C-alpha cells in the first residue's frame, strides 16, 4: 500500500482515534465492546465474516462472537460455511435435531473445520435451537456435494463383491488419494509428502477401471460415488493448478437460500472469498462469493475482514507483516485487538488511503515464513472491498481435534 510519508501520520492518527478496542476474543464473552459493530451489521441481509487465516484462535473467537450476537440480537438464522452441501447437511441435522455429535459431524468436514473451536460453535447453535424450537438457526454448505472418505469404501466394497480380481488395481489408485481428505493435495506437495502422481490422474484411472467392470443393478449408484471422487480431485486446488476460480455457483447457492427462506445469513470463509471485489492472487484474478453477494444485495451485504499482525499459527509462526501490507498499517495501533469501520467519517488523506489499492496478509496451509512476502491478496480499493476491519495483534493456534476424530 503506497501512502506518502506525511499522509501516513494522518492515517495512523485516524486509526488510533477510530479503533474500538475488543476486550475479549473468547466467543463466550458478552461485554459491550462489540455493541456498535453488531448494531451496524444487524441491518444487513448477509454478513460475510472473512478471516485472513483459519489457524488463529483469536480470529475464530471474534468471528464467533459476532455470529452469536447477530443471532441473538438481530434475528440471523442462517450460517453459510465453506464446505460441501453434504457436510452442511450434517451440521444442520445436528444443530436442529441433535443427530450425531459435533465430533462425528466434523469427521467428514473440510479439514480446517475440525477443531475444538468448531465443536464449541456447533454446541452453542444446538443449545440455541433447543431453546428456540420454532425459530432455529440453520446451516448449509456453499459448495456442491463432494466426495467424502465413505465414498471410497462404497466403491471398493462394490468391486470386492463383483470383480475381486480388479480390487487391488482400483485400490492402488484410491488409497493414496483419499489422504486428501485429511490433508489437501496441494498442502501435501508443499510439505514434500506427496506420493508423486497427481491425484486427479489417479481418480480418473480408478473411474475408468470401474467403468470397465460388468454392469449390475447397483452399478449406477456406485458410479455416482466414483464420479464424486473424480470431481473432488479434478476441482481441487491441485487439480485446477491454483486457487483462482470463479465462485459464481457458491455465491448463487447463498443467494438462492436467502431468497427461498427470507433468512438473514452469516457467511464464514476466508477474506479472499468474502470480499466485495475481484482480487489479485499473484498474477491471477479471483472472483469470490462475496463479489456476487455484493452484486445481489448491494449495501445489504456487509464484508468484515479479520486479520492479525504476527504470532503462532501452530504449523508456523508468522513474523511481523511486510511494511507494504494493510496489516502493518493496522499494527501501528497499540491495542491487542480492535475493529475499525471504514464507513466512518475521515479527513481527505484517510479517504484517499481507504479508496486506494491495498494488499492484505493471507495465510493458508501452504504458508512458508521464508516466503512471507508472497502471502497476500490485493484489492483495487480497500473501502470497496471491505466495510469493517478487525485486527488482532498476536495470535495463538486453534486446537485440532485428535486424528482419531478426523
């Protein structure tokens, strides 16, 4: 973010004067520190709570505090999550009807959700719904149905029964790629533990072998499971060769759900997905769900970006941000946690800063502190991309569920 030296002081002074301290990041805290923010967000139809990393306990805590308050005070009754429709249905069955338990519900969910923090969130929603049986919170996944570990078992059980001589060949393709449900393929490559052959190729080979087997009355159903596996790997970050893709279907899922139910929705995802604008990821352009929600709802969509300055993420420790990042500017405010509303009045120099381009830190599963300079996204205008910024000075890691529960 290029800001002239005299204007930097003005921006920092404005941030200090307008920063509203967050007293506690624990989701169970109900103090008044977020009251003004909740009141402003409460008038929206959809609120996007976007995190710069999924590994920070403090960011998750603020995210959930906002969600709880919007449910309790402003009648939000929908939670949209970055996961498949199948996973969202399990979350929904648990929070509405108590089917299963949080740990088993999360066992088939996207890896970043499998934390004790998410368990606590599910239990809170379940308790709220039990207390409000006629006015419940619902949960849905924004992505289409996708493969889960059980699908591999369906395919292998079928082959074991109808063509046992082909079982070893198909299992050789499926065994290595089902590990992507524990750790994404692109993360395996980053960590140097990938088995070698692209998972999409392995999935295609298994699918083709299945297609060559004698047809039975069960075949159509089993083929559906195999196709989910193939689509999962071909449409993954590794399968597509990068993060940049058009999220129109996921955005439309939220829009349709809101139209069908008339419900106010909180959308949990990363800031690249919740921002109002197209953005740059390296040399690629990405249009996330938030851009479609902004097009549909206008000012009825509010985008909140939750970021941090430095700290422990469990897998790595993030250093102070690069000096040209938004996070470095926000770190000039001497508070452990705060938020600032970009819609507040400001002098001209600050308005120019807010209206100008910005780069914000984003840390994913392939983050490498040695390559910290590349761990960011860029937007054409900070104020057009986000309505509110939340900043955590020092972060500590989320608590992962034991491997046996995943």
